[in-house]
C-alpha cells in the first residue's frame, strides 16, 4: 500500500530542510539540494514507519493542501 504524504521543504542559506505533515513524532530530512532533502525525508519516514508501525499516522489527516504565506508584523 502506498500513502501520499505532504512534505514541507525549506530553503536555508546552507541547504534544504524537509519535514512531513500528518505524522506523530519528529521526522526531518536535509540535503544540499531540494532533491536530496526530499530523498532524505522519504528515507526518514520509511524508517519511522518501520520502527513505530502504522500508528505513526495521525488518526485522520484533514490536510487537503499545504500553503506558505507571508505577512508583516510590527517589531518594537
């Protein structure tokens, strides 16, 4: 069985960080490129499921889409 998981990938000055939505626990991947970070987090997710079983998935994921937004705030 294959389950689709939404992944957030952030670009930082020193590389990329990726993490999944809808899993219990902390799972993070990293890499010098977008593709490396995605491959690393996929490997981390596989290991997390293998270690803790299918209960790592939130009971019901209500996430249909993930968006990135930006807003300004006053800093005093």
